[in-house]
C-alpha cells in the first residue's frame, strides 16, 4: 500500500522489462507441466511427432521422388519446422493475456510483456526442438548432416522470419479477438489447418504451374519455406518465392496489429471475459 518508487534510468527500465519478459516466458513454457524438464519435453514432442509422421507419409505414399535432390530428412525439416514455428507463434500470440485478463491487475504486467513472452517462449521451444532433432539425426543416422546444409545461417534466418510472420498475423487476430471472439477463434483455427497444405511444405514452388502458384503465393509461410530450401540445398534455386514479400507483409501486419491492440486496450472492459 505504502510504496515509494524510485525513478529508473533507461537502461534500468530496459533490464526491468527484460526480467519481466523472462519470468513470464518461463511461466508460459512451464504451464503445461510442473516439472521443467517434462514441460520442455511435452512441448518438443509434437514437433518430433510431426517430423516422423511426414517422413513415414512420404515413404508410404511414394512421394520421396518429388523432393529435392539431397538429404531427404533436411527436406522434411525445412517444411515442418517453419510450419510449426509459424503456427505455434500465431496461436501463442492470439492466446496471450489481453487487457481484461486478471494478470493485468498486477502493476508491472501489461499486454506488451504478455505478447513478447508468448513469442519468445514459442521461439525457444522450436529452436530447442530443432537442435535436439538435428543432434539425434546427426549422431544416429547421418554424421555429415550439417555439412550437407548449404547455408545454415540463411535457414535460421527463414525460421526467424516464419516466427515473425506468425507473430504479425497473430497480432492482427489478437487485436480483433475482444470485439469478435468466436469468429476470430474460428478464423485462427481455419488458417492454422489450411497451412497444412497452403504452406507448401510438401512440395517446392518451382514445380508448380502458374495457375497453381497463385493459390499459394499469398502466404508468407509459403515463401519462407521455399526460400529455406534454397538455402539448405545447393542444387535448388527458388525462383517463384521471395523472402522480401514475407518480411514487408509481416511489418505491415504487425503495425496494423499494434495499432489495433492499442485501440482495443483503451476500450478494455472487464465484461469481455464473460463474452468468450
């Protein structure tokens, strides 16, 4: 009740906000299980299952011949990891605490910290899953896997761009969610499910005819996945995709989302919780 607040410097304020984001990110990662190790493993398990499921699906359906010449597992992972990062980040941002959440009653907490924590916790899990799967694959199956990736830095950049684009689209949905909770929830689910095909993780853009290309090139994830395969395989040159499109679209969407979230926060009402 009786507290004295001492003014902080800009560096002190930045460190304080970073500490809040860190603790809230840890809370987001561990909320699935009380044990820290099990919480990480449960979050990683879905990505591992996706990779194995697509591997066996390609094998059973005989679709391996449609992949790029090179390591087949890298082809699978360049699609699955970017899809999972994009989809998980979008879901985490949309599901983060809004302005009417009880967490916002605590003085240091605000929606910006909740959104940043949701983004960073998802990125942490996906990068950890990537390192774990690559390590197991390198040790148990292909000891030269890292040498076969043509440009690892470029692949990592496309993962970060997929993460950023997922956060940007999630910001738009988050800003609209208090006003239209049920339609936004439905649209979010439809978008995530549609990306199973629309992301292009099961084929490459260079193999598509022009009449089919227009069905996919609106999707920023389609561009990042195709570009990541261009970085991963020396024999593949993506000519029907552009990472600049994904970046510029994400910047536009995140600006729209931030403006919408600011407007929504100014009109926050406790009764919104009863409408969901």
